[in-house]
C-alpha cells in the first residue's frame, strides 16, 4: 500500500493510543515516502509503551512535518524518496509489519550501495527538525554512576584509561559506606525530581541491597526466566533450519511478553516491554551479564533520557575455550572476574558517551568506581580534566567535591 | 564536544598513528626503500592471503592504545612489510559478502546470509584458468558454513570446476565429534557470531570429513585429538592451513580468521582476546611460510581485515560491537604485504580500495583478472 492510500481503517489493529495517534496524523503520513513512513510507523505502533521522552520526540517530529509547506516537505523528503523500493519490499505491509519493512529496506540500501547517501539524508533531516523543535533540557542535571562490582578484578589492568583524560581520577576510594551514599544520592534525586522513568537502577547480577521503589529497576537475575525462555525460543528456531536471518530477527523482535512467560505488569507495562526489548533485540544480552548492563544502559539513555542512572556490573560467565568445551571439562557457570572487569570498564566508557549525547551534557556528571580496586573517575563540570588525586576519599567526599 | 571515534576525529590522525605504529616511512620517501630481499627470481610464485573476518578497529590494533594487542605484527611482520594505512571498503559490511568482494575484485551485492556463490569470477578461477592450474593448487580455509560457496562463482565464463577447494574446519569438527556431546559445544561451532540464527545448507566445493585423510593425510582421530589441544576455531583453521601447506603446497591459499567477530556478543575482553590470537596466528602463518621449503622465498603474504567496526562516537552503532553504520571507521582498515620483492619498512598513505587485491594478485602471479574492478597496488609489484 502506498502511504497516500492509507486510511484510518489501516490502523484498526493498533493498540488504542497508537491508533489514535496515527489517525490524528493521517494526513501527514499520507504525504510521506513509504520508506520514511515505515520508519516513523515503527515508532507509532509502539506508542502505548513508549517512554514520555520518546512520545515527545514523536509528537515533535509530526508537528515539524505538519508545519512544512508542500514544497518544503517535498524537498525534505527527496532523499528518502530517491531509493525506489524493490519488488520484495513492496510486498511487505509497512503499516502492519513496519519492523520487517525497515529490515528489508536496510538490506536494500546496503545492496544498492545507497547506505551512505541515506545516512547523509537522514542526518540532514534530523538536524532540520531538531533545529525547529529543540530537545528539552533535563529537569535536573544528569548523573550517571557506574559501579564495577567487588568481584570484578584484574591485577595490573589499567582501569579507566579512556575515561580518565576527561575528568579526575581518584586513586583511593574508601569502600566503607560508599554504596549507602550512592543509593542515598539516587533516592534523593528521585524524590526531588519525580519524573516518570527519570531515575534508573540496572544490575548485572542480583542487587545486594534493596532498591528505592522510585527507581526504574532492571536486573539480570530478575530476568533469568525470561532469558532462559528467550534462548530456548532462539534454539528452537535455529534447530528448525527454516527461515532466513532477517525473518528470524524480526520474529525475535516481535516476541510477546506471553511467549517468554513474562506477565504483563499492569502497573508498569512500559518497563516490562522495555526489558523484553533488551533481551529480544540486544546482541549478547541473553548470554553475558556485562553486555546486558551496557546495552540496557544505552537503551535507557537513548529512549527514556533519565536524569539519574545507576549501574552495577557483576561477573559474567566465563567463555570456555574450545578444548574445554570439546572435552566437556569446563564449568560454563564459572565467573570470569578479569574479563568482566575489562568489559565493564569499556561499558562505563560507552555509558559516558551515551550520556554525552543527551541534552544538558555540559552540566552532566559521570562517576565510575571499581569496588575491588578502590579507584574512581569523575567527569563533569566540577571535575578538573586530566587530573589525579592521590588522597584517600570516601564516596561522600567524592560527591561533595566533584559532583 | 567532539565525541571520540567520530569521522572527523579519525581522519586527522589515522595515517599518523599507523605510520608511527609501524615505525616505517611514507612511500613518498623513495630513498627510504630497502633493497629487494629476494635477489633471485622466485622459481614459482605463491600467495597466501589472510583476512580477518570480523574486522578489527585501529583503536584496538595500530593506534597507540591498541598496539599492546598486536605485538607480533609490530615486531615481526610490519618491519618486513609494505604497509597500506588506508584500505577502504565501499561495499556491504557483512563478512561473507565482503570477503567474496575481496576475492572477486567486484563489490558483490547478494544477501550476506544467503547460501549463494559470488556472481563474479573469483581470484581462484582467474588463477586456475589463466595459468592452467589443477584444483589442488588453490584452497580456501574459512570459518563457517556461510563461506562454503566462496571458492567458485556462478559466472558463465568461469564457475564450475575452476574454483578453489574450500575447507570449513568447524564444519569438519562438528561432523567428527560424537553427536551426544554436540549440545555442549554447539554454540562454539555455530555458524557465525553475527547472526546466531543462520544455519545454511552446505552445497559448494567444501571438503567432507571422509576426505580429510585423502587430502590432508590426516585421520579423523588425529584431527579431533589435535582439536582438543586448541583454544579456538581460528587455531583449528591455521592448523588445517599448515597441514595443507605441507601436503599440497597450494600456490594460492586464502585463510579467513573469524575469532574476532565474537565482538558481536558485546564482550570487549573477548574481542581483544580474538585480536591477540589473530596477531599470534598471523606470525605463525608467516613462520610456516619461512619454514616450508615449498613456500620459503617464493611466497607473498597479504594480511587485511575485511573491514573495520563502528566508531565509538557513531550514534547509530554501539562501538566495537557491530559494523552496521557504514561510518568511516567501519569502512577503513589496513593491509600489509610481505614477501620476496616486496619492499620492507614502507608505509603507503594513499587510500586504496579493497577491490585492489585481486588485480594485484593477478599481476603478481601472472594471470589476468579481466572482470575485477580494482587497480594495481604498484608499490608491491
């Protein structure tokens, strides 16, 4: 179906809020090229379960499109309309199966060598609508705290090598009372700025303390049954030998809560669906807890744009070498403290980069702390770049001085 | 603020740090060329091509902070090589289709995950047809089932019966190991890291388990026993490659390493382990070339990643984990060339194309590659 032929009935199967949103903006949708319409519809169909920040982005984007004259809209969409859809792509129902359409469209871009021009077009479009509708500043300066848990250790490993040049390295952090202080700070921020999905806690194991109910919490252990169900679903698909990877990836992305034994939490279906998406769409998130923490943090920052983000890395399982796997001598549940530390160090760096992508980056503060090694790094407006402090500090002092 | 790893940040210093890493001079400084190493004309030229399927980024290899991961390349290989600091891949960034493009000299456009042969003639077909070489003289050792069609195209003028034999060591190992134990190591032997769902049918020139003895003089028992001493599939690939070199001494041998691609799991430490292993294995392959009389002094070795991985600063990706954005870092990589007649300690800064490999191999070994679209890498000819 061409976007021009879409009608209110086309969206009848959508969840209620998504349907209402699509119908409200039907006139704008009808004027878009199919590929661009599918990219937007992929978001619209999820509207009922989007975070507030995502909803606002979507609303702003339609407001921008609807504000353009016909000539400006045509100019803005020219690049998107340039790549003519392949016959296979035309057969996909972009309204009902936008995920599949976008997947196939991406494959077309690669095979037709249009990816570079599409990137340029998309960047130009984003810059234009962001100029017209700037992103909101956060309600409070953002803070991210990444803790490399006490079981992550490696002798001689140069911790925080990528982060340290951007802030202050603290050579000795007293672990006593450190967690209590971090949790106090997170809870206080959630109390002071009570925005929905504005404050998060993500754990790569099982949290060794209770989590303030005002934080949106996602933990590796809590999702263990879902991970098992997800891996089993993947194995079934692999063993069947049917279907290409795109089809299978779409199938995973379209996995429902029920299919992996996840009860739709009436109190917070948005969070339940977010958790499912981390496991269904993330690569390696079902297998390695370190990947799970990094990817969950990335997605939380990208989608929910929180003010407060608190992460704890725990050891991931060891990747057995081939000889141990073949001989059946390896313990697949054994932890890998060294590898986990390296993963988490890189993960912390990526979380800092992802935090920097959001508004208010100049006022944002980032803290990474290794419990086992007693070292920390703080990046932010109060943390002098490229410096080191050798004095022993408590976490309270770290927060008072640099955050 | 300038996010690290953005294209702007890459371009300004890429060549500089690669040159520093290699501690070699720019190719413009012709007076810096070393004397030709092989004074005598080689009796019969051979070529060994090693690609890293599962590309590695500069940051983890030749950038200052990455050099600790490639001690073998820095201390052993680079000083003996002509080093191209910018090899740009303009094609699809999927491992099979990209490696097929390297092998045909044409940017192939088929679905990366489809079990199809390249549509343009491969270097193996050019080589065999052009020089009238037998099937035993061109081989591919590749990591996964998806590569089983890489030895031979479906091009009408070349194609069937003119390609290379393909050995898929993981496939052989899966066939050799007791079925009951399969589930314990299934994930290790699964097809690839990029897409764990992909389980293609085999239908190419690949060697089957029962041919091991006939081709490599290797019993299934010895093969599995040796596999039990190795820590990774790439080590198994190199073991097979060395066996091939001893038994058949092919003139054209193509080895694709793939351990690095575990990066798709998101575990940075495992990605680094893969790079360090590839570094060690490249030195091992070079040492084998020097140790085998059939190869010593007549073999040119090419080492290149098929492409890079996404930059940390590209919002569309997740850094090292994938190669999906098509950004500058994921498209730009390097190549080193070593062997008799190849100038040592030279860095070539001009950008070259991934497609340039095939015509260069053709010129080096003396066969035409009429449909390949790359240009000659004159610095190594």
